[in-house]
């Protein structure tokens, strides 16, 4: 039997306020060295919008936009 432990939660640059007129925002997350990062725009059951430790986001509307990150191996 081979038991795999779940990866640790990724570390992000926390909540950020970005003005729509500021252009591109660079969001970052860090996982342990052997894990990868997936970015989502829904809390569960969605399709990843990006794969990697950083995600460039260009706001196109006012209001809140929330992204979720997941570490996987």
C-alpha cells in the first residue's frame, strides 16, 4: 500500500485591492517544492483558469472578483 499525504495549503499574497484602471495585477501563490498550483474562479467543482505560481489578471468590471488556489502533486 502506498499512502500519499495531501499537499500543504498554498501560501498566497492574501487579499488585494486592485483598481480597474491600474491594469494588470500579478497574483502569486507558493506551494512546497514538489507541488503545483491551480487557479480557479469558483470555490469548488470548476475548471482551472490557470496553472502555475503566478496569475496575471486584468480587471474588466467593478465589484469583487475572487480567485481560489489549490496545491496538487
